[in-house]
C-alpha cells in the first residue's frame, strides 16, 4: 500500500489485520473507542498469532524492516505511527513470541491532523470474505455505550451457512455501520452510511 492509500484509520486497520493473518492468527479482537473527555480516539488490535521476537518488535516501525518476502519495505506500521503522532497520539506494540501481538494507536480526537476513521465495515467485510473461519470480534465504544460483533456468535446462529455468503456479508456490513454510527454519532464525521 502506498503512502497515499493510508489516508484513514480503516486502511491502517486492514494492514494490521493482514499482518495478523500472515502471522497465523486465528483469533483477532478489534476495539475502536472514543473518549471525548480526554480528546482521545484509539484503535486496539489483539491477535493470537506467532508474535515477534524482541529484536523484530524493537525495529518493527522502521519502514525498511519487514517479514514479507515480496518486497523489502513495510510501510503500514511506520505510517500508522506517523499518523498517530501527527495528531498528538502514539503507537504502542507489544508482542511475545508464540503468544500474539497487540497494536494500540491513539489519536487526538479533535486534532486537525487526525486521520478520518473511514469505512470500518467495508474493511471487516473484506477480511471476512477472504477468511470466513477467522474468529474476529469488533467493538466500538464511547464513554457511555458500546457495541460488539462476534463472528463466533453469528456462526452459532447460521449453522452450516458460511460467513462469506453475500447476504451474511451484507448483514455484517449493515450491523457494523449502524453500530459505528450509534456509538460515535456526530463525534466522528466520517461514518459512511
């Protein structure tokens, strides 16, 4: 992904999810929260992938460090760190070899340089389409409310119907858009409904 393509948080999320899946994660939790009283927006992604050794973890935000074999640079995390810092936030990554990784990006909620949230629903649908067996949980919260979508719960109700069926994907997309709008309302003006 080029620099121009990482304009919003949903695209950074897609990059993180791809990294998690490449790291053999089978369970991923995504939490997006806004705390207006602290002027804070955050994105937290936790996975149960292979994790990183300390040396890689220390250097992972260097654009010339990547585990990919297709190209010698990895811009996703360095661009996320820069976007977070530009808006008064930060990026913290913790990982243990064999135990998974946690990525938390914070942003100044009302900062003029905060990237737009973007279309989280489309990002999730792209991932579910390609990886219908992934145990993914997505939640939105503010200071007074939260909403959560757990694919495992949907699977229980669907029986043998795969999550990447068109009707199921449309339902997931609609649910996430409605949840994002219900939780963030006018606070985040980028809800694409």
